[in-house]
C-alpha cells in the first residue's frame, strides 16, 4: 500500500500570531524596563509578560541588550522615518506642520511606549555607550535636522524671522521630550496636563518665530 504525503498549509492564524510575537515581546520589554529598570528585568520576566517562553525570545533576539537595540530600531526609527517623509511631502505653511508634529509626536511621548523608551535610553545612556550613539545618530540627530529644514523653509517663505535654525529646532523638541520623560517617571498625576503643555509650548514657539 502506497502512502502519499499530504501537504498541509500552516494555519493563517498561527502565522499571524507568530509574526506578531516580536512586537509583543518588545511591548512587554519596554513596560518592564520602564517600571523595574533595565538591570532588574530578566528575560524570564519579559517572556512571562509577553506570554511566551524564554526560548521563544531567543528566536528573535540574541540577548537582553539586543532587545534594547530592537526597541529603538523597531519602535522609534520607523516613527522618525514617517515624520521625515511627511515633512518632504507637506505643502502647507511651516507653522502648520510644526503644530501637527507637536500634537502627534508630543502626545506619543506623553501617552505611549515612545516616552518610556526615551526615558529608558536616557537612564541607561552611560552604561550602554554603543546604544546611546546608535540612538543619537538614528533619532535625535536626524529628527532635529528635519525640524531645522522645516524652520528654514518657514524663514525662506517669509513666515518666520531669521534665527539659528538648529537652536530653534532643539528649543522646539526638548519640551516635548521632557513631557514624555515626566509622564513616564514622575507622572501621570494632577500636576501636569501634558496635552495642554504641548499645545501651549507649540503656540508660544510659533509666535516667537513669526514675523
């Protein structure tokens, strides 16, 4: 009797679930790193939080440090790439783009894991200089360059006064970053309304640059 092998396709639900695992692991990691600190968090803790085995984590990440790098590579850099692409395609006034970015990016830092990742990088910067350098060149350096170009465009089109565009870009971004750090360390609380702070800062910044 000949036995024929029957080919079976993987269950699409299983494929989808497996493809989601890296993101699930990263989300669990950033929450634990934020609440416990990087040093105190074990890979076993991340696995339990993500609902997977420790062995599963090693299918996607070589070590806890690799997980740290992946948080920036997978969770932060794509957001920056999107912002850069939006700036290049944006045809409206520079002030309107700055308002949109303050509201979107500022709120991401204040209300999502983006702020937790930012806090984590700052907290661990001295212990992981390679990671700090990677973050600096891939995120703030490129992000500030992008905002600087938009401010320069506003100047060239007669919307903004002449100024040091690099310093202005830093002045625009730093309060947004600090709001995210606050909300992932001291806050959330009743002392600071992050959305109100973001809106006030943006309007104040644009009025200061406007002719």
